[in-house]
C-alpha cells in the first residue's frame, strides 16, 4: 500500500493519553511493539485497576457480609459500593437489581436456570443467529431439560438483525423470552435494543440483552431500553476476570428461584429446609470474587472519568478509518457490514486461512483473534468457516490500524 | 516483513501446490482427523506393502497453511516407513515444536520448529500425524 489516501478523523486520535495508563502496552512481542487488537476477547487493564486490587489485598482484605470486625466491614462497604456504582453505570432503578456473577456466561446461565424454570412447555425462547455460544448453549440446555421450544431468528446478509423476521417469530404469542446480543462479537453489529424490547413486550415476552460487547463502547441505560435482563462482564470493561453482572428487574429477581445454593444466599437454614435471602443476595451463594468486584469498581470509575461521549467518538472514528484502510487491502472481505456497528471487524483475506493471518500478524507483534469466535452457527450462516477479527479499545490508535493494514498487505503478498 | 522463518517457502509452496494430495479410492487404509477449534480437516488414504510399510500415502487437507504443508511433507517423509519409524518421526517432530530445536535427521520437517513460539498452532502441524497414527493403530487392531 504505497499510497494511503485515507486520513483518520481527529477523534480517532483523541484518547492517546490513556495509553500511559496501560503498562502492558509498552511490552514487546517477538521483539516488536505490541499492537493489541483483541480487546473484544478481553481488554487490557489500566494501572488504576491493577493498583486498586493490589492495594485492597495489601491493606484491607477480609471476607465480607459476616465478619464483625473492622477489616471485614470495610471490605463489605467497598464491595457493596461497587453494586451502587454498577447500578448507576447501567441506569438501574435500584442497587438490589444488580447481581454479581462470574462473567456474562454465568449471568445468562443464571437466567436460563432460574427464569427458565418458570417457563412452561409450549413456551419458546428466541435467540438470534449472531449469538455468542454463551447466549445459545444455556438455552439449548434449558430446552433439553424442560421441553420449551428454542427459536433462532435470522440476521440479514449484511449482518443486521432481521426485524421483520423477528416480528414473525414473535407472532404466535408463545414466546416467553427474547435473548439477543446488544452488539455482536463477530460482526460488530449494534442491535436496536429498544425496538426489540418493544416488540418482545407487545408479544408478551420478556427480553434479555447480552451487553458484553456493547457496554464497553456505549452508555447503557436499561431503563431507557425497557430491558428485563441485561448482562455484562468485567474483563472486557478494562476490569479483572472473574466478575460479571446480571441486571434484572427487581420483581423478576424476586419471583425467580435461586440459582446456586450455599452460604450468603440464605435467610434461615435447618436440616429440613432453608429460606432465601432478599435479592440480590439470593443469587450470590458463597464467598464472591471480592477483590475482582472491587477491581471492577475501579474499572468503571476509570471509564466514567473518560466518559462515553469521548469513548464513542474515538471508536466511531477509529472504526470508520479501519474499514477504509482494510478496504484497500486486496482480497480482504469484511464479514458484517450492518450500518449500526462498533469497533469489532471480522474479515477474510483471499485464500489465506485466518489462523495463518493471525500467526503472521503475531510474528509482527499484532494480536488479533482468529477462528469461529465462539459463534460457530453464525460462521456457517455467513458462509465462512473462520475469520480473523480486529477489535478496538480506548487505547487503540490510528497508527496501529495502519500497521495492521500494511502488514496484511505484506502477508497477502506471501501467499500470492 | 522479511522472509518469515516459520512461513518459509517450503511451507507456502506445499500448502499451495501439494505433491501428495488427492484420493486413493482403492486404498485399503483410510483415516481422518479434525480440529473442532479451527475446522481443519485431514483425510488420509494409504497403500501398505507386504512388510507393513507405507507404500503410498495421499492426503485431502482443508485447513491452514501449516496443517496443509505438514500433511504433504508427512506423506513424503513416511513413504517406505513402517509403524515404528512413523512413531519415532512423530516423537521427534513433537520434540522440535515443543523446544524449537529440531533433532538431527528431521530434515525438512524441521521447518515447523519455530512453532514453539506459537503454541496454539502446534496442533495444526500435528493433526496429520495424529490422523496417521490413528489410522495405523486401527490397522494393527484389525
């Protein structure tokens, strides 16, 4: 690519200062500067998160909710403070609507298990063709366990949700729950969650959104979306692994049976029977991921300090630039071209296998994902067996995109 | 990007223009292997001589360049070899990709030694070999 006519929009460069917060970005890989383009799989961690977690362990750690001593009380306050933070972050009406889980996958499994047990044979759950396995397999397991019906609603050829088809899927009034991604981890498509919620409610169904990708890039407001369930995961939000969130309407959580049994989720226990704690604790059995939860709090504070206006502008400009730059690489085909999209770009390149692309990029210090991205049925739907995927975070720069495009052009040259 | 020491010309050439690809409809031995993580798939067809040595081996590979080149170089290398020799070669190749150091006598198969820096790709190179071993073991058990 001798002539690069494309110039990134100014906003694409507007968050350069945050790179100093991410120690890992100064690491070398195979002797090259790290170009990390796999934030959709898991984001890197800022110093603010790393230091907060280390400081918690160094100075104030103890188990929560049960210690009658200062350290425990302080740690409980920090842990429960994050619940308030998350409630605000997601636009929830009440802190009791925030349930901490291990990740999005566990949050969806919780809903499939608990809310799923309230569905009756003859009722259906609807997922879309572009779901991550995490929002497909738990519903298959529910179907096999209880005899509900599982329906898959299609995407269009460009990777948008087919809203007319969704309307048809809902039309018989037997759907109990619609569970759909808010942003595809493969196609980058952002779905119209409010419209989906309105359609689901009009058909008498509840709606769950998998916000694992979207919540990183856009402000989520579960009240404005009129959602019933919303799940996010901490490690994509620049926080630690091992901590995720289920938000659900309070009345739903109160009606649902518990998921896991054990300590912390009970009110009284005898050998004959137990009674459950109030929400959200009914769904938080055992010692939770205390340090990780506090780390998530630091991550959310960090994100809020940058602000979603700045994050959205940066990523939109970066994505537009990347689509143009990658479009100039011969033989490169972007999989997923819906108009509403975020900074996750899947592609194939002529006959070069995505795994070869990924390894050759890695040898140049560039980290991308390659494979089926935990969305095998979607790969088949889009007519590919695998793709390579570049995804962006707040620390991604236009130079990194340009390096990716130039290196892809060289790789293609290898295989001609 | 300079000539890459993993994607050397032999790997790219064999992936693009394999010398031992195809079907052997009359072959008595058939084997296959797949990698569900990436969708790579190898089918093997072999003729064996009276001493149990591989007389002809053909492969049908759908996958990445590493897997396709490995299948083709394997087919070349194991022709004329018996089960014990195949298993020794496989062990040497495993040692090479695990350590990055190719044992003497590995020959062209040593192009895969740099995979020790790309551990997730080792299975791509080893898939044809595990399919071959399975095929030969099935033959033994018959």
